[in-house]
C-alpha cells in the first residue's frame, strides 16, 4: 500500500531544526546587542559586536536598583512556587480520589481563575494588598500569583495522581498507614515527576508575569522586568543596557529548564494532563 | 466506572487552596462589580448608577473595535500555532540525545518575562537597527512596524508564534510519546499510510493534550497585554490596541473606574463563555466514546 518515502523521512529533522533556528534568532540578536556599545548599535548594522564590551553588564552589577530586581523576582517566584505546590497537593489528591459535594463545579471555578485577565484585577489587587498592609512586599506578589498558579498546579497534579492506581492507597491504608504518613512517604515519591512539572509551570508563570508584580510593588520588592521598563523611560534609549538586562532574565529560566528537561517529556506523558 | 469514593473529607483537603484563590479572586471581583455600577468623584464619593456603564460599553464603537481586533488575533494565532506545533512534534525524534536538546531549546521562549519578549522583538524588528527589519529592507520590502498597521500586526503575530508555539509542541509531543509502539506495529501490519496513522492513531491519542493546548492558548492570547504593549504600545494609532490594552488605558490612564470595571466584567464573561463552550464541546466528545 504505502511506500516508505526515504527522502522525506530523512529530511524530517529539518522541521524542528528550522523551528529552533527561528527561535534562536531573536535571542541571538538580544545577546549580541548586549555586548555592543550604544554608539555601535545606533551607528550602523553589525551582525556581531565589532567592539566587544562588557560595559552594559558592569553597569547592571554595579547598581543595586538593577541587581536587586533579580533578587526580588527570585524571592517572590520561589515563595509562590512553594506555596502553590503545598496547597495544590492535598487539593489535587481530593479531586482525584474523592467525590464530594460540588466537586466538579469547584474544579471548574478554580480553572476559571486561570482565565482571569490580569488587567481586570490590577487595580482591585492594589487596593486589597494595600489594605492588608502588604503593598510592596515579596509576599504580596507571591500571594497574588497564586490566583493563576494554584489552579494550574491542581490541574496538572490531578492528572498525574489519577494515573496512579487506587490500589496503592488502599494497600497502604490496610497496612496501617495514616493519611499524612501515606501521602508524604509513599504517594509523594510516586508522583514526583508531576510535582516537577507543576513546579516548573508555577515558576514559569510567576517569573514571566509582570503586570501584577509591577502594580503591587514600588521600590522594596520591584521585579527586574519592571526595573527595565522604568529605566528605559528615564535614561532614554539605551538599547545595549536593555539587551543586557533582558539577557540576564533568560538565565534563571534556562537553568530551570535544564533541571526538568527529562520530566517535561516523560512527566506529561505519565500524567494524562 | 468512577473509581472515586464518596468522601466529604475532600473539602478539608481543598480548603487551603480554596482560601488562597478565593482571597485573590472573590474580593477583587466584588470590588470590580462594585465599581461597575457606580460613578466616582475624587476617588471616595460614589453614586449608584445601575447598568449605565454596561450600556455605554456595549454600545461603544471603541469597545467593538478592540473586541474585533482581539478575536481576530486569537483566531489567527490559534490557526497558526496549533497545526504548526503538532507538525513540529510529529517531526521530532522519539528517542536519543537530540530529544533533550530539542526540548530545552524549544522551552526557552516560554521562560522569558513577557515584557522582555516584547522588548526583544522590538529590538529585533527595528527598521534600521534590528536584524529582521534590516533583512527585510535589504530584500526590498518596505517594512516599518512603528508606522504601518499591517507590519505591526505581522510582527505581533510572529512574536506570539515565536513565544508560544513551543507550548503546543511540548504538549503534543508528550501526547505522542504516550502512544505504545504496539499501535504503530499494528498500523504497519495493516499497511496504513502515514496520513491514516496520523488520523486514526496519533490524533485521537493527542486529543486530551491538544484540548489543554487549545484552551491555554486561547485564554492566554485573549489576555495578552505585556508583550504587545512592549512591542508596539498599541500603535500605530490604535491598530494593535487589543482589549486588555484598551482596558488599562481607560482604567489607569483616564481613571474612568466605572466604565473600566464594566468593561472588565464583560471581558471576563466573554472569556468564561468561550472557554466553557470549548470545554463542554470537548468533554462531550470524550463521554460519547
């Protein structure tokens, strides 16, 4: 019936390869620009830096308002990831194992919060967190990001947990394990890949979100990405500095991907996400 | 059928998550509802206005235009990203060292802060200084996204495809690698063409992950704000002023809380409604099987 088409199947790798080239071009441009001087950027078009300079990076690491932004971002992202996973784990277990009053509605309601446009909530959030006295703290941003990260974490974890047969729970309970001991000692290791994937997504969405993070902070907890927009408008058009700051924001993400690289493919496949 | 057992203890386990989400969802939402029916003077005097703002927003041409742009944007990026993502996932190697390399490189755009994505494409596409702008100019194409609406749209869509296709690829790839080899062997014995394998083996198995991909992409593209703001600022003119950008302009720029709140609610309801339609259509299909 169907003849194997050797030429076509040999060229298959071209599709992902071309796609990756497309992905890397803008990133390359950003990185190469971060090593150029402002005069070289505005003076003409050069594919790679002619006069290689670390000046832009030096500026960032010398100025606390710059590097403080990275620390702020990392603090609230980590708090958010830990909190989201911690409360999502028991909730996801409940959704995957128990039937209770209104569970389906509750699940869908949780998911609707994943759809809430941040732009809609920006102003009320500002008022809410000011009223609680949390304005301009890392905790405020971390809690605000729970709005979309907890539903997402529950969604992902529920998928993984439903892939684990119930017999595991029943056997453990018969063996005299209490709920929490079973959950922490037996169940958690089994769904470790799921926790990895969920943590990856929480980290990702908290790290990249800016609108709420910017609204809820002014100085003490200002995220790096917001520092970038402010500095651009104040100090004019310093493309090199902007590019250097942008390049540095890619690094934490790249590190996280490296650690979860095996989980991303396997993890999704295991859970019925 | 349903392996779950009836146990109201479930509520206890859900409670912490529920409390945190409710804090962030219910209170601000009530504040928005509150604003949407009132007139504000000097930020602390309020007068009840009923549904006036809702009528005003629903009849405003500005809102219609922003909504039309928003829907067009969502439709275009879904039409490009979902088939492209599936095609790339199909062409990816199934095993071997290249899998990790592909996945790590492809996931990279997903972890870049959204305004950096916008700023990066802004730099990349600048007419004279940027790589893309310069290349197009050398090819003889008149391209300037800061002045031409069409170029601005093309840049915005290219940016979104660059940013988010990988999510579809990751999900589709996960769905594909969950298919046991036995399925392919059976298909080969039956002499199925590669199209038939795709249509009757791979596509049904990817159904669930593709549902998630489509839903996530729809919600996020409908909410898109930061990237477009950093890229074009909504311009030239209002050409790329999507719903959320318009909303923030009204709420924080002009401080018209009432109309902004009414618009927020309408906006949120549209997302809810469309997501619910997707969700029911897909889950109904699942139950029918």
